[in-house]
């Protein structure tokens, strides 16, 4: 006969495990403060060169998106 203590016990996920995943998601999805992606940097650098403006490599992903959209709109309009 087996004792109750011989049964495997499923470990509950720790709260820390969920936080790490959330941080990873924020970084990949452009969460607040996430740096711009390489793709955004390349696109923004090209637009800046086209317009004779300075490229700021320190922008966040959200800031880069805003600047890219504004520069595209100015180019089209």
C-alpha cells in the first residue's frame, strides 16, 4: 500500500513565473518603455535621411511608431 506522501504532488506556478512572462511579452510587443525594434530603427533612419532630420536611436517602440507615422504622413501630404 502506498502512503499519501508517496503520491506525486503537482507544483503550483509561482507568481514570479507569471511576471517574467509578462515582461517578455511587453518587450516583444512594444510595451511601455520597450526600445524600438531593429526594423523600426531601419525604417526611421531611412525616413530621417530622406528628410534631412536627425535620427534618435534612444526612442521607445511607441515613440518610434509615432514618429514613423508622422513622417510618412508628411511625405504623402
